């Protein structure tokens, strides 16, 4: 099994706490040296008198052997214990060596003559005890040599692990080592007893034989070799004290087997003392080091407990601060969302009123900006995201070009105010629909473009900011885009670039004073880019501007059929000549038109155009003139060049500067559009208008297509109560009261209003309401308390009806509508007994979906009192259905009258154009005229007239002259009937039945 880095670190820390791995320091070397020196001094004092005979001490051998066995067994257990943690086979072998010594000491005692029997037990002979001594003292050095060899090879297979499998393996190793040591002891005992007669003679009675010296020398040599090998490889405290043990072992053999002459002389006793010391050194050091480590552990435990107490105190303080922050965020959420609810709610109401194209665009920008601000607020106020660093990333279909265009449109007013020219290019090769996070992309681009505008304004030269979205890589499912924001502002040096994406950082204090800001924008943008799987890079130099490049991956979004549906181009097949320097906007114009299917030619100036004109194919041409080119060309000069080739019919599109993003018909042959934030669709429409493929509509008078159906007529209060669709709104804030009541009115819903929870409770007890929409935080009784009281009373009523055998009345539905947008609020509402939750501001569409989810379905047998007044009832017959117009502009009789009057006047003028073009035999002009009338007729409800215009447009474009003639006759009759009906609708003495 593998181990994590954390477990490895833990392993290293824990292994250093063992004698076998703890490095020997100077203190350990001094102690070991002192022990060796003392041992040698005592040896030198005893050696000359080693053969001095002493009387036998009966208790000496039992005490000596018992102490020896005890020491060896304890040492073996401690070493095996270290092995069980460290899994070092070297330790296992050394532990087995100490077990071997203990077993051999037991066998040696049992065979010792006169201890348990005159000739010993185990079937011992005269030589058994001596041979067991030498085999014992020669065997242990072999275990030490094996320990050194295995340690050198790094025989630690498992590391510090505590899994059940590893623990079982360690236990098995210990058992096998013990059995191995015991088996070796048994073999040697059998060798010295059963094979006694085959062994050389070492003792004659209690006196040494001459053969004993040869065996003693061999045994002594093995110990010396083990000592030398250990000296060369010594690293740990255990290695150091094993060397001390081997020194004592050598002195034991020297005194007890070489220098002495018989049992019970001074050498015999001295050697046994050194043997006891040899068995004690490692044990004593193990015990001392364990005691010291235990003391260190106790001190560490005290320090840890003190630290834990400090951490607990700090944690409590942090929790208190976090709770204070949570309370602050909740209060801030409520205070910010209350005015935002008024803004967004009234934007929805305003969007359903009568607006013209520029007004709709402005309302849309206000709405988009408000929701963008709201989204940022939601992220800031979401406590869990802030604390955990989690910011959700969506993966949903999005139109990248539309996101970029809306960002630039929203910031263009700021650029104009700052005197900065903002240009836009979206690569037409970018797939129309991709999957990604539109909100995060928008947030990053707003930060980058806003910074570019801010730092480009007020310089010596006119500020310029270019926003470019280009396709850099596409694979089967993955698409990579780059968004470049290029400015000619103050630029940055290397020191500033190094900290650019650090929070609360700007170039210097003067930058903050001059340009404002907190220094958070780029830090947030860089973080968002990383979360989206991309990056932001920047190149800049002081005084030369900056280029920020956002690189992001997207995935393809296939339609249901597997392919993205194509949209017919307005300029497909058109011949277009782009005039202007290709390094400026002209190159973008070429890319737009070529991708849309136009045949494009490009020249850089008037001279190049003069040389190009003779080679142009005859027929209609649209010349797109970029006045922003380095060498702008006058339109009069171009007209003169165009007239030099009579085979050409040329119309012009002039791309200039200014706030107009809609085509302007300046002359019969000239359409103007401004290049500031010029979108691809706006350019293509301008070219199509110049070519006569689509009619021109003035941006100030063009009626917006219907985006909303007419507001349904609200039920009377009595009818709403009868149908169980009466709503009780509980709200204490006056702004929110107006917003929610206006929204419900637009949705055709009937509601009563209560200013606090207590009023709502009194009204609810009347039993009129099927649905309660309540704020949560109100003075007196809040939304939670109101819900608790209602649910408690409902339960009491239900129990009473059950006891009476009556059916239980369904509970009232309670919906929370609150400015507190914290994620925990929804669960708290559910726990309080509410059915659903929505945070303010509530978009009208989402509010409608929420209410209809919980309200009963309306019934068809409405109360006659709920019938709309006659001025609002649609006509049953007639060429004009004013309900269509009412759905566009709202139920405003005066406004409807103004639109009908304007349409009647413009329709009469266009009808004359249609007739003149038809009489002149110009199918193209006829088609263009009926196209203009078609949309206007349908907008006011003249559906039959609009359909006839569509038919004439279709057959005229197809060149079907006979069909066009027949359609023209129908057109004249329908036009006359429509005009007559409009006259009746607009007359002063209108009959009840549909007049405005």
C-alpha cells in the first residue's frame, strides 16, 4: 500500500524517536568511550591475576545466569518492539540474537556441573558446558554481522505503517525469529550432548585443556570482526552501544576462556561479570533513552495542551468574529437588496411599457448592469464562498460574441464620457453557441475594459481601447478563445507587472488618488480565469499602453440535431469594396463581410481605388469607407472614381465616429454608421440597407417588436377569493410594497397588502387567502414568527376537524420574498414551515413562475364584474385588431390613438410609394416599399394588410410579375378597408366596441 506525504512525514518524525535510528551525538560517544575505558582499566587490573584460584560460590552461577537471561529477554523484547514499528529486518535479526543468547544461557546453566546435577542435566557430558559457552559467544557476533549487513542494504521494506496487514506481518516475523533462535539453540544443545563424544576435549574436570585456547581464539576473532564491521558502519545510538557490548564480550572471552586456568578462578569470575555487563549495556541505554524520551514526550504533551488551549481560545474568538461577519453580511445583504429590488422591479415594469428602439436598448443595458451588480453582490455576500474560497463555475450554452458586445455597449457611455474611443471585434469564426460561464466571462471583461478606459483617459493623445475576441484553437469538442483588451494608456513597468494580480495593489499611491479603485479587480479576474481553466497575461511598457490577454477554453454546444442551425446572411452574394488601411478597422470589416458571404475587395486609399475600379465586375456594389483609416478618403472623390466606370452601381457605407450604432440613411446612395463598438450584425445591416435588401428604419421612430404579451386583466377581489387565487403580500418597506404590487398587477394577479406580520395574521384569519408572500425581517412580528403562528393555528384547526369528522382544510401556501440572500436563509425558511423562497430583487419572469407554481389554476367562469371596460375589449371584426398594439405598448388609450394616427399617416405615404413603384415597373422598389409597410402593419394589428405585403415581397423578389399584379389589386382593396377602419377608430363619436 502507498503512503501519503503526510504519512511519510509522520514516519520520519516517529522513526527518529527510536534508538536504532536516533543518530549518536557527542554526548553518546562520550558516555560509550567512558564505559569502554573503565572496562579496560578493570580488565588490566584483573588480567595478571586471572589464574588466581578462588573458592566456588554456589549462588554465583544461578544469580549470574538468571540476570543474564533476564537482561537478554528484556533487550530482545524492546528490539522486537522497535521492529514492530519500523519494520527493519536488521532489528529483527538483532532481537533474534539476544533471544539466542537468552536460550543459550538457559542451556548453559542447565548443563553446568553441580548446579542442578553433578554432571548437569540435558544429558550433558564433561565437555557440554564449555562447548555451549563457546558456541554461545561465537554465535552472537554472527547475529551482529547479519545486523550490520542487513542495515547496510537498507532492509526496511514496509516503513512505518499501522495497517492490519502490516501489523500481522510484523507479528509473524517476530514469531518466526523467536522460533528460529530456539531451533538454533536446540540444534547446538543436541550437538553438544548427543554429539558430545565427537567434539574435541576442552576441559579436564574443572581444569582447562590445551584445545580450549584454539576454540577461544576463534570465538574471540569472530567478536573482533563483528566489532570492526560495526565500527565502520556505526550511525545510531544502538550501533554505538553494540560496539561497547562487543568490547565487553571480548574482555569476557579473554578473562574466562584465555587468561584463566580453571573454573572458579579470578578470570572465571571476572569473565562472567563482563558477560553480565555485555548483556546489560544495550538494555540500560534503551531504558535510559526511553525514560528521557518519555520525559520529553511529557513536556511536549504539556506544551501541546497549552497550545491547544490557546488554539481553542483563538478558535472561539475566530468563531465569534465569523458570527459577527455573518451577521454583518446578512444585514448588508438586506440593506443592499432592498434598493436593488426597487431598481430591478421597476425595470421590468418599464420594459413592458411603450418604448422605442434606443429606449429599449437603454433599458436592457440598465437591466443587464443591475443584474451584473447583483451577481457580484451575491458572490461577495455569500459567506461560505468567501471563507472556503469556493466560487461556483457554470457550464451552460452561451453566445460569446453577444457577451462581449453587451460588455462593450454597457461601457461605451463611460468611454464617451472619458473621451476614449472604444472599438470592438468579434471573430466571425467563433462558433455562435459555446458552453461556458457567461457571468464570469462578463465579470472579467468588465474589469479589464473598465481599467483600460480608466487608464487611457486624460492623456496627451486621444484615448483608444480595442476589445478583440478571436478564435485561436479548435478541436472536436474544445474551443480556445483569446480576448484582448488593448489600450494606449499610461502603461506599466516591470515592478508593477510583478504585483499586478495581487489583491489591493495598484501602481502607486498617486495611481489610487488619480484613478480610484481598490486594486481588487485584477486579482478577482485572475482568480476567475484560473477557475475557468484559463489565464490572463499582460504586456506593457510605461507610456506605451497595455495589452491584457484573457485565454479561456470552451466546449462546443451542439443543437438537438447535432449541428448549429445556420441563419441566412443579409449580405450573401453582395459585392463589397472596403476602402481604408488594413491595419485599422478596415481589416475587421473585411473579415465580417467575407464570413457573411459577400465578395470582398480591399484597397487602402483613393489611388488604389482608382486603379481597382476598371477591373471590378459590373453590377451593384457597396463601397464601405473607413474614415478612421490613416489616409481617409473623401466621399466626393470616391463618387467621382465610381462614375468613371459606368457599368457600376455604387452605394456607400461610411464608418465614422460617434454614438450611433444603427444605420443612418444620409443620402440616396449613402448609409452612415459609427465605428465605436461596431458589432458585426450592425455592420451587416448597414450594408444590407445600402444595397436595398432591407428597408431603413430610423432608430428614433422604429417600433420595437413585441417581447411581452399584453398584461392580463386582473380578477376582481371577490372573484380571486372565490377561485382561491387571492394573494396576501406582507411587506413593511414602502419601495418594496410598490414594486411587488405593480409586478402582481402586470401579472394579472389580485392581492391585498399588510404592513407587518400582525396585520397579516389578522387578515389571514379571515380565510380569504390561498397564498401569502411575506418578507422575513420586519418590526414586531417578522416572517418567521408569522409562519410559526399560522402553522400552529392550522394544526389546531386540523386536529379539531379530525375529531369532528370533518375534512381538513389545506394549509395556506407561504412564500418568502426577502432581501437576505445568504445560502442558509432558504433552509431556515423551510425549517420554519414556509413552502418556497426567493431572494430580492425578484425578476418578473421568475416571480410569475414561482407564484403560478403554488396558486390554483384559474377557472373560466369569471365573475361578470371582472369583465374589462369597453375601451379595453378587442374588436370582434375589422381589418385592425388593436389588442396587438395594446400588447406592445400597454393599455394606454391615448398612446394607442397616437400610434394609430402615426400609422395611418405613414401607411398612406408608403402606399403611394408602392403604387408609384408598381406603375413604373420597378419590382425592386415595390418590394422595398411593401417591406417597410409589412412590419408596421403587423405591429398595429393590421394583420391582413401585413400578410399581403409579405406576399407581394415574396413574389416580387422572385420576379413573378403576374402574381405581383394580382397581389397589387388585393393590396389596394385591403389598404382602403384598413384606412376606413382606422378613420372609424379615430373618430370622436366611436361606438362602444374597441375604440381607443
